[in-house]
């Protein structure tokens, strides 16, 4: 099933500092890819070495890295958006 | 024979030991607060930053010094709020963040370029978290519930770890020891991870409080 998505204020602030085309791509990725791909049983472990926290899921789609949670059976809440490592703006992407 | 009497140099008062308060200067920071900030910064340098930068086992030293850093950092925050009030304290913190960004851009060229990019990115991320917290406080939310409080504690812990890294890195200048440079570079990458974690925790708190934005009609 496809979920609806809402953004935390921090995710919204990140989205707003993107350029117009980037913002559109990110919104399209959320609405047309992420919302159709997520499953409640997803339970991706976060970075090794940092505390494991089961209620936060992570998924990389295209050029974006999302941290999200299921608010209810229809909506996901996106806590944080960042560039994925395939995005040229990711700081640790080799030049 | 001509004898000359050379006057012995008079002992100069040690400003740090003087009981006479220094002349007040034109500053946005009240004198009492400035003294507290200075004392905490000196204590931080001696008991946290230098031991961390010079550590053989960085992770162990970081963990061992974290409580002292947290105590000094909290004391500094409390003093800022007590002297300035929450609004001015937040404004001063935002100003300090901008200043640190400038310093990192202009003076940190001796660090690994990739780690430096990570540090820039993490400062931007923390700026977003800071802006979110400011908006939250401006909204006047007083009851955040047990779960919201838990998220806030975790957010502040990640921010504390982030700032420990940044303070240590900013304390590192052109130290000749390679081990200091290695530790500074590792701290840059840790700062990136801590900033990401702080942003996730704060985003979770906002979702838990119902502070979220719909994506609008982009699906159409």
C-alpha cells in the first residue's frame, strides 16, 4: 500500500534549503517512490557503533537518505532527510 | 666610580588573580557572564580538549572526558540563560554558530579536505536543528510528555557530543604532533555522525509533538 508522508520541521527546513529542481526531485522521490516502498516490518539498523533504536527506519532512495517512522497505518513521518552517498552534495563522496 | 641603581621591575598584577575587577568594556555580553564563559573555557581546555586531542586511545578518552565537558557546557548554557534570558541566549548561540562556520572556512585548511567538508555539513545540520528548536520554543509548547522529553534528552546528548568534537577540533591549530592531527580528523567525522543523530532525534521529537508539515499537493 502507498502511505502518505508528513515532514518534521527539521526535514522541512532541509527541503526548503534545496534548489528548486532538487526540492522537486526530493518531493517526487518521497511521494512516488518512498511512500510506495516502505513496509511496517522494515527495521533497518542504524550506524554500527551508535545506539540501536528500533522505532526509526532508514532508507536510501535515489539521491536522498530518509529517516522515518510510521505515525499510523496510513502515514509515515519523515524525521530527517539528507543527501545519499550517490548525491554529489554528500560531503564524503569522493571528488 | 659611578654607581647606578637599576630599579627592579615591579611585579605586574596577574589578571587572573587580581581582586580588582577589570574595567568594564563595551560588549553585548554582561561582565559577569563573560567571566563565567572565560573560566569555563579555560577549564574545558585543560581538563577536556587537550587530553582528548593528545589521546592515544581517542574513543576511551572521549568517553572519559564527556561528563566533564557536559557539566561545563551545561553550566555555560545555564549562565547564558540566567544572564540573558532564553531569547537572547538562543540568538547568541546562533551568532556563535555563524562565527564558528567562518572560522572553520578560513582557518582549518590544515585538516583533511574531505573531513573538513563533513564538518561544514555537520555545522549546517546543527544550524537546522537549532532553528527547529528556536521555532519550537517560540511556539510556547510547555507539555511535551514523557516520550517527547526522552527525545529531547537524547537530542541534547548528541549535540553535546557534536560540540565536544568541534571544540576539540577548533582548539587544534597547527600542532606539530601527527597524533593530534589524526585525532582532529577523526573528530571531524564523528562530528558528522553526531550531527546526523541529533537531527534525527530532534525530527522524532517534532513528529511526536505533532509539529510536522504535509507535503502539499505535489502528488497531483
